């Protein structure tokens, strides 16, 4: 990340202001925290706050520049934006291009579509909104979702740079209207105007004071929104621009004051203030975790700490600058933008080369490669394109930007198109397979077993990995499945048979739906669904990222029970995965509490005379099976494990056993997923899972003939 305030043409060495060593040191500290967090999230669990340090610095330097040289007209704005394009775009486009090529060469095909979409979003600087739409949990340090997801923060900055000079232009215009004088182009940004006539000095001072008021209002409004939205939707709040603007604006607010060090170089108070700010940054880095609601109130600690260091502005030998001024740290601050750009693609993609998780040697190699690439990028890309040639027309910067961005968009589109073509071909192959009578397809291979159905470790797999990732039960999503919307009450009906069955649970109930719908058509059933994501139907309240979601989930469970209890249905089928901890417990120690919550819930069903069949959550591997198969196309057995390793404890089934009522029963289809001695990601040539725990719709359909008997038995009770 970056925030340098440059001039449009290469400055003379004698006139170029030297970068503040404390700010360069803060840059080094910020990028160091981010990189260390991504490599060792357990050691520095809040290192992601380095991004917030960057944002404050960016806001400070850009606002300082704009207040020193306030834009007066449209041409001034175009010049400002041209400088930002030359500063930021070349290195970003180089990294995006290199990442696109690397993904195609080393990453499994399951990543191509999503990565290409995010490369396009990153090139257009809307990556933060794309991630917010998917509510990606970026703060889970060990999770690699996309090698370009770190471009979200650059998108926030670019959106800020687009709007911020308009605000400063508006301030200058208001001051000119009030005073009748334009602000000069030589004043500084500290409230002390440069030498000039008294009227112009007054205009400069009025400009800074009004800017301070307006920027302060932006800080307050954006911070209030950030606190509110983080409380209700923390995953999306992490990425979107309105929750982050106050951090940049606080840096801008600091730019309207002179530093303590400038007013009094030997100030001991400035030294204490600077160390206090540094301590606040480190405290956040070590105390915060991925579960800390962020940004919101929590962001105040690192953001205010950074602003305090900047306002202290001291070079005293006892201040943090006394340490931060050392050459290696200053160099790291100088190349921090390129370090930020390069480190994450290396972390995301190296495991596909090293064929596993990152070890110490891998991480050391990433650090070395990041620094080398950053140094080369700084010299040959950043500095090469940073300044326009003397007398070069302004349009050249925009032409370069348009061509470069479109080239990356085209590259991403080509990769996206290839992924789509592969999916279409896979869909055709899947349709052809479903039409054929294959006696050893999917679950049938486990039922019949060897020698009739032998394991083929390198045989054709359907659906292919990239199609398998989306091979879920096909339902009208918005009408039938509450994806994180726990305050909604959704229900859908499939079929029109005489026997009425309710399906209740989360996504691990949904993945049985393809088989149930086939059986409903064959057996003259009607299936009504009451399904939701993550949330479970229980009397035990679960812990989500907001209290409202926890309460809404609990209320949903009570609603689902009310809709299904008694004799309203011939059978209620329920199946779930306990993916969220019970309030007051962790997932590791919450088993008894989960069982107790299910017992209470089941007893309510039982007392009302409800006929219930719980389906045990099937054994699953905990690894992304389509990704594993894509990485091992010639040996699917690499994506397998023992039943003991893949064993899943299901508190719902344990609760059924404890309740011990005639109308509350359970069944297990684990033998249709695992062989007695081996569990495989591919059974009978069919991809068994579409991620690390959910069964593919294609595979579940092959299970349908073998699921009928226990369900029909339950219907007759």
C-alpha cells in the first residue's frame, strides 16, 4: 500500500522534500505486521491492523498534499488523479498479470473462475465490494481464498483518492466565496500559511480550518456508521469503503495541524506521545484476533495510535524514530507498497507448488522472494513510471491506465471464459453419464463392492472438479434457503404426493434434497423444506458474529418446530452439522451442551406426537475434495482417508438415543459414503463432496435407491 504525495514531473534533488523518517518507519511496521500475520497468524493474531496503519498514513499524506496545493479547477483534479495512477497502477498491474499467469500454471482448475473474477475486480479497483458481496472472512489467517484478495484495501484507497480532492476543492471554493480570495498554492497544511499578503494568508488559514471542520465531520459520520454496521454485519463491514473512510479521514484531520516536533524539536511530551501511539499499534496487533469485530470500535486503537505518532512528528533520539530511522527499516518502508502487493500471491500459490501447507523453509522462501521482487518492482516499475516526462500531455497517463487496466481485464476474462467452457463440457459429460445405466456409478460401487465394482484411481470423474464446486441441490435460493438471513422464514414445497414430509435443518439437510425429490416423484411424496445456512434447529443458542444473528437463529429453530410439530406431517426428516459453537462454549468443548439442546428440542417434537427421523451427518474429510482431485487427476486415492480419520460425531444422533422415544428415530447412510476400510473423495467415478463436508447433488442422487427403505419404514410408524 502507499500514500506518497508526488509532483507530476520528476523533481530536482534539491527541491524534493525528504520523506519523514517516522512515517517511513510506520510504513515498514505496517507491512511487517501484515506479512507476519499472513505467515504466522497464531503468533501475531491481530497483524491485519497493519492495513489500518497504512490507511491513516495515506489519508495524512494525501490531505497534506491537497492542502498545500488545493485544486482550483477540473485540470488540477485531472493532474492529481494522473499522479495517483502513475504511482499505484503500474506495480499493481504487473502483480495482477503475474498472478493470473501463475494461477493458470500451478493452481487447480477449481480456482480459475473465482480468481479470474477477482483479478478483474482488482484491476478495476472494486475488489472490496466484490469480497463484501461474498462476505469472505479475510481475517482467518490460514485460509487462502484468492491470491488477489488483498487488493481490497487498495480498492478502498483508490475510491478515497477519487472523492477526496473533490471535497478539498469544495472547501477551497467555499473559502474563496467567503473571503473573496483564493488560497495560495504555496501554503503548508498546518494552519500556518506561507508568506504572502495578509488577505491570502487569511484565506489559506480559513481553508485549513474549514477543511478541519469538514474532515472532522467525515470522521464522525463514517466512524458511527462503521460501529453500527460492524455490529450487524461484521464480515461485509471489514471490506466496504464507508466503514473505512474515517481511518483515512482521521489521517487527513491530523494533516490540518502542525506536529509537536515541528513546533518544539526537543519536546519530551512528543517523545512520550509517539511511544504511546506505537504501543497502541502493537497492543492491537497482539491482542486482537480474527474473531474481533472489526473495524468498528476496535479499529480506534491502531488508527488513533498511528495518528498520534504522526502528530508527535518527533525525530528525537529517544523517540521511536531513533529506531525507525535505521537504513533497513527505511528501505522496507520505501518498498512497502510492492511488499504488500507481492507477499500474498506467493503465500496463496506456493502450497500448490510445494504440495502441502507452508513449512518453515517455504515461509523463509516467501520472505526472501517478497523482498527481492519488491526491490525490483520499486526500481524498475514504481520509479520507472512514477513521474511523467516533462511537457508530456496529461492524456498519456490516462491512456496508459486505460490500456493497462483493459489488458488485465481481458486476461482475466480469457481465464474466466476457459473456466466456463470447461464447465459447459463437464455439464454435457455429466448429462450423458446420468442417461446411461452404469451399475457401478456413485454409491452403487460401495453397495456392490469388489470385485463387481473395483476402485479406479485414475478413472473419469463426474462432475469434474470445477463443476463439482457448485453441484448443490438446485432450489430457488432466495425463496427457499436462508443464506445467513436468519430473520427470514422461508419454506418451499416439492412434489404433490399424498405422503407429506418436512425437511428441517441447515445445509447438511439441504444436501439430501436431490435424493428426497427423486424418491418423492417415485413414491408419491410431497417434500416441504425448512432449511437455513449454518444455523441449527435446537433449543441451545448458538454463537454467531453478532448477538442479533444468535437470537434470530434461535427464533428460526422455534419457528421451524412450530411449523412441523404434531400431525402436520407424516414424517419430519432432520439433519444438521454443528458448525457454530453453543453460547459459552467452543466447538471443541461444546458437545454436551449441543446434545442437551437437541434433547430438549426433540422432546418437544415427541410430546406433540411428531414422527421424526434424524439422518446422521455423513462422514466427511475436512479437506476441499474437488481441489484435491483437481491437484491429483491421475490418483484420486490421494483424496481419501480411514473411517477413523474421517469420523464425525453428531450431537443430534446422540440426542435421539438419549431421548429414546418411539416416534424419534435416526438412520445413518455412512455405508453409502465410506467403504469399511476407506473413505474416498471419489466413489464409483462420482465426486462425493463439493467442498470439505457437503455431498454433491450428483452423488446424493446415486444414493436415492438405498435411502428409500429406512425412510419408508419411518413413514409407516
